[in-house]
C-alpha cells in the first residue's frame, strides 16, 4: 500500500514541475451553433472533454508550434496548427460526417439536453477506462443514487443494481431502443451479457420516470445502451486480463472502418472466467457481438447480433447472520429450524464466515444462453426530418440444476406417493432437479423525428410479444420405484403482448424558454396456462391499459446553465411472480407513480454543477409485508401510499491541467405509510380445527410509517483523475452507501451497515511511430480492504412465542486486483 501511495505521489509531483505556461480555451459547437458537450480536445499531449455548454480549457501548454485536434462521434474531426506564444481562445465548429448520424436511431427515446428531467451520460471512453471485465452495473456505479451488488462478491457472475432504491425490475433498460427487461419478471440478467460494455458507445441513465421509452415501466429510472456508433476506424484490439480469484478475461475486437465510405462492420469475441470470492462462486462466460451495415448520406441500414452463454455456480443463498457472527448455538438452531442436511450443516460449521456458500453439490449451476438479433433502418427525408424502424428477435434457453434433500414424492408429483425399501415405508428422497426456461421475444419499433424552427416533435412506439415455457425435470432420485428418465413434473407457459405509442413535443418559446409535453399509451395482455412447480394452477388472462402523461418546462438563463421542472406519470403491471403467488380472486393491482422533478444546472469554463430535487408519489406499490397465500408462500401486497423524496447534487471541475475531480451526493427519504406486517406462526397446526392453543396462522403488527427496504438515506460517489507523464492516467473512485433496511419494517436488527469503498485504476499507454499501441492497466478494487455487505434477504417467523429469522447476507471481496494488457493496431 505504501508503495502505491508513494508511486501516485511521485507521478503527480513530477507532472506538476514539468507543466507549461499558457492556457488554450474556447467552445466546440455544431454548424447551427449548438454546443457539443463531450467533444474531445487535445493539444501538446494534453486532452480535455468539452463541458456541457461546449466550453473547454487546457492549461499549461508549452510555447511553440502546436496542433489543436478536436473530434466527436458523428462529426468530421479537425486539426488546426497554432503558434502558442500566449493564452489563446479558439472557437471550433464541427461539421457532421457524410454518414447519417447513428444517434438518430435512438433519439426517439433519449432525453435531450434541455428536456426537463435528471439524467447522466457515460461515454465509450469512460466505460473503457473502468472496464476490466466486471459486469455492466460496476461500470455505472458512479451514477448518482446507483448501488451495485454481486452474489459472488467480486463483480463477475450474477450482479445487479438499484437506482433511487428501486431494483432492476422497476428500471427500464433498452439496447438501441429495443427492450431488454424480461417480459415476465421485468428483470435484466447481466450475466447473460458478459463483456457487453466493450461494444457500447454511449449510455444514458435517466432518473425517475424520465421520457417515454419502449418496454418495461420506468419506476426508478431508465437505462439506454447504444452500440450504433459508426465504424470510422480500421482497427484490431486484443485485450487480455488476469487477476484475483483466478479471474481471466480475453477479448478480440475488429473494426473495418468505412469501406468505400459506405460499408463497415464491428466484431467482438470475449470470454471471462472467475472462481469468485464466495466459495464455489465460479463463472464461465462467453459472448460475441457483430454489427454491420450500409452508411449512406441519408440512409443507414444496420444488422446487429450479440449473444451470451453462461455457466455460473449458484451463490444465491448468501451467508446467514449467525454464520457471519460465528454464533455456534445460532447455527445449530438454524440447522434444526430450516431443515438442513448433515452435509449442509457440516459445511456451515467449517466454512469461512465471509465466503460461505450453502450449496455443496458439484453441479449446483445456472446455465443459460441468450441470442439477440436486431435490424435497424434510419432514413433522412429532409433537414430535421428522420424516420427510424427496427425489427428484433431474442431467443433464450437454459436451466438451473439443484440437489434437493429429503423431498416428498408428492411435492414433485411422482407417480407414487410411497414405496417400501427393505420393508420400510418411504415417502421422501434426495433428488436432483432442473428448472428450465425456453423463451422467444420479438417485435418492432418505429419513430419519426421532426425538427423545424421552434418546434421539435417525436412520434414513436413499439409492438412486442413474449412467449415463454417453464418446465422442470427430475434427472436423478435416490429412491426410484420406476420413475421415468428425465421425469417432467410441471409445465406452464406465458404469452405477453406489449403495445405502446407516444408523442413528444418541445416548443421553444424563445431562446431561453421551452415547454415539453410527452403523452404515452401502453396496452398489455398477459396469459398463463399450466401448473406451477408446486402443482398450483396458474391459469390467468388479464389486460392493462395505461396512460402516461408528462409535462415540463426549461429555462436557460446562461449558455450551458438552466432551470427546469416537470411532472410525469408512470403505471406498472404486476410481474409473473406477483400473479403466480397470489390466491385466486385476490390478484394484485397495477401500480401508479407520479414523479415531480425540479432542478438547476450551472456551468463555468472549468466546472459544472447539477442540483435535482424529486418527489415520487406511489399509489398501490407492490411490496413484501410477510403476508402469505393459502399454501404458505409469501406474496407481494399493494400498499396504498408510499413515496420517495430527496435531492441529488453532482458536479465536476478541472482543478488544473493534470487533475480533474467529480462527484455526487444523494439524500433521500423513502417511506411506506401505515404498513401492516405479517409474521408466520410456526406453532400453528393446520390439522388442529380450533388452533386455539397454537395462536393465529400469522401475527399482525401495525407499524405505521416505515422505511422502504434497500433505500439508503444517503449515497455518495467521487472520482479523481490525474494525468502524469502525458501517458499515465491515475483514477481514484470512491463510493459511500448509507445504512439499508433489508425488509420494510425498519427493524434495526435487520439492516445492512453503511460502507465506503475505494478503487484505484492506473493506465499507461505506449505509442509507437507505427499504428501499434499498447496499453497497460491495473485496477485495485477495495483499496482499503473494507469488510462490507452489499445485499441481503430475510424471512421472519415466530416459534414457541419467540421471533426468529432465516436470512442471507452477501459479503463482498476485500482488496483484490485485475491487470490488463491491451494491444491496438
């Protein structure tokens, strides 16, 4: 550690004493005078991105003949020779390339600079600087209010994130405008998309309801990934990495550049393997990406396909709290109350308390492959008038395999209820089960974009259909009285159709004032047929019709500075599990969110600050309260009133020519009004007709106003980026997450403690006179070896008048590293 700190200090000191004397500043704009935030400006080996109003500043430029270079995706790069003998101001105008800008393809669902909502953007360069093979959530973890977690503890395998306390099932995710959320669960499984970030050229993250988009409802935010940057550069990149927990990453990327100024393709092949921090938390992930097409002056035709295949050892259960605390008596009680097998109990007692994994079967794995196909067409009809259309198809198939101890024959619908073994009647057995999912998702999206004078209008929509089969096999049974091979014990299928259409208009009343209106209608039909794995009939046919209006205004009081306010409505249908677990006749209702947002942004030559205040008012939000259905399974319940309110403050500044800083802080209050908690009574005997001696089946606690689970009242992020020796970049990323309750009761015994984590990234570039370029990278995660937990689950019960819990916590890895060798030619 001392060596790392000494090296960083030496690098920064050396850079400080070798800087030059002059300042180059200016502004980068389009041909019609619009600023180009993010444009890359470089001179004398120093680079700086243009700020949100297009302004840039580069300090300490040495005197003499220099070349100023400016570039931005979709625009022709320029080089300008300068004689630097004093401070200079240069205003740069970039012209669009002859290729139709690919951002037009996703412009219909993205927020524009002056739309009245809070959003962040992450460029390909920013993703690349953080990409050492961890899943996508970890590359976005500096976003305001975003909290990441990893089942295996090191960011490879099953990972996810929450935004403003909302989990991924409440966040709309699209790739090139195509919905990515699973239609039934509304989840996104990043493990199916290993190394996808390498093919992404931009990410936009909207917080709150945001602008109308395709796919799942946006109840916490929306994330749009774009992979449609033009292949403007002929290049091959070989990327190899290695690190802690035997983690290895291998990737090859090929870009053709523009062939005959009209055709081009991008290709990537990747593999990531890791043993994981958690015991037996291994992952073997493979993926590819291909995009090719025709890029004309007015027409772009593009085919995109990508695929991910994963085999991941299950680490879904977490570590019981009694194990984390090395409470032997508590562990022995857990084994009895939760019915652990002798093998599981031995593992519980002997394993490391932070890396414990309940599963000991050697093939307790999740296996899945998902293949995506997209066909995009963009047509420029005239200046400011564009048409876009896309067809898409996704196929997914896979299973997870589990060893089950002492299971009743009737639970798996065996053709026999009991057998005689050596004269003993047996009704239970150990077995190995596989649960399969085989699904297809297809549809089309379309939009028209028109901008003329003071009015900008977008009309769009999508029609999508999902068909999914769920079924399970028993592939082995210790007790087998003629059970067929690969015996299927359940089958059900779901068909879901989602049709939405929207119209958005921005009216510029003057140079400073604009009004924004956005109307969306969404129609959903959902049908399920067949039986669940417990034999429950899942038959269902339901429809939803939603209207989601949004309105707001924007006031630009200075170039790059503005004030805005908006009100937006979103409606959300229940997921498959919400319907599946509910009793017949008591199906859950849809949820409604009214989101109030107001914010202000200031921009200077070397800094920018954003402040956003939000109030999210939920009606009938679905939450877990402990209530159960008629077979004892937990169900989600519509609570009448709940809310989230808070403020988000973020900003960045260029401290000098070699050092930049940025960060954010989010303060929030997240409440459920008048919560009623239900706790199972394990002393209750269903065979006792009176149950007088056992008490009620569930105890009822009226708790009043409580905190929403997994919603910290404070989160913070910070990054420092220093450039030394012109070729060495050092970045320190920090994240703080406040206390989180793991259920909705606000009980302090069931919470995750706050934590602060720091990551250090070093990148050194070796450039040659030829096209060959070598980049060496190193990422030291959890620099200060913080022992923290990022996620958990809990189930409460009462037995013999005493309250107990079953739970699982997910410890994250201590200090660990990843190295990288990247070769470009």
